[in-house]
C-alpha cells in the first residue's frame, strides 16, 4: 500500500522543484539502478531548510552518490562546509565526481566509513544534519549529535513512512499500540525508536512531513 493516493503523488511530483542537469543525471542513475535517493520533494525541503537556517555546517549520515547533498548545497551559505559520509567507496567516488562537476567540491568533505564513527572525528557544531543511513541506527546517531546541533539548527530523518519499513504497524504504534511492532523488521522498529527519542527531547520540536519517503524534521529550539 502506498501512503499517498495516486492523485496526491502526481500532484506532489508535478509541483516539486526541478532538477538541474547534474541532479537529473543522478536521478536517472538512481532510477536505472534501483538506488534509493531522497527525491526532489524532500530534496526541496532540505534546500529550503539550509537556506532558512543560513546553514554553515551540514553533515549527512549515508550520502550514497551525493544526490541529497546537492540539495543541501543549493541552500547552504556561501562559506558553508558540507560533510558527506558513505561506507561504500564506489558510491563516495561517484559523489566526488558529481561534486567536482558542480564546482562545490572545495566546500565538501568526503568521508569514507561508518558515519557514526566519522562524525566523532569532525569537531564542532552543526546546523543541519540528515539521517539516511541504516534505519535501526537512527536513534543512536541522534544520540551522538543531539548536543552538537546549534539552537535554530535542524535534524532531518528520511524513510519515516516509506522504504524498507512496515508502515501499517508503525501507524498503529504511533497511536499507542506498542505490540504492533512485534514481528516487524529492524528498520521499522528503528524508525519508532528514533521518533521516540527525538520527540522525548524537550529541546527539539518535531514534525513529520509526508513528502518523498516521509521525513521527520526536528528543530532545536533551546
Ligand atoms: C538511502 S541511501 C542514501 C541516499 C542519499 N542520502 C540520497 O538521498 O541521495 C543510504 C546510503 O547510506 C549508506 N550507509 C548505510 N549505513 C551507513 C553507515 N553507517 N555509514 C556510512 N554509510 C552508510 C549506504 O551505503 C547507502 O549508500
């Protein structure tokens, strides 16, 4: 079952921001190879958040070949630093190549390995973070960065409503049926654990937006 009606999906797709030439190439590659990217609707939200936050330090957990990062790059401040992480060396090489072509490679750091280890090797605070790595490790990743987000900064998590998760049981769980998660996969339980963690932290305000695969946007307010 799709979370959106066919009509809603068509409407959102038709009104989504347009790809530039390189993004269109990336999206075509993703389509041909069945690679899961965040897509233009959620990408447009990343761009808007980066712009509104005047983001200067952005960090991605799970960058693939760099598609979502191109949206961050479109919205971030001119003097921003963007950190990509990916444990697949080939994908990271592709990201590097695409970013060379966008002219943004000099403001981008490409880190190969486990994002949760790599983030510890980067000093300082962040004003925008994307979680798009293993879903069962989102809560762990939030724990690692929650104190490192500036007030006014934002963390975004992808695949909240779609992807490798069982959305029906997750919807039942959201209304209080804890047992609905019994027998679901680790990714579904990971999304539930993440939503619990981020919503329980009084310093963050969270809203789920049903664009793309469903994203949870959590803004640090204190
Ligand atoms: C859904 S894809 C990312 C797509 C990308 N954010 C986009 O929208 O263009 C998830 C990526 O995260 C990588 N990944 C998963 N867990 C990771 C981890 N712990 N550290 C680094 N990369 C990871 C996978 O290899 C995969 O390329």
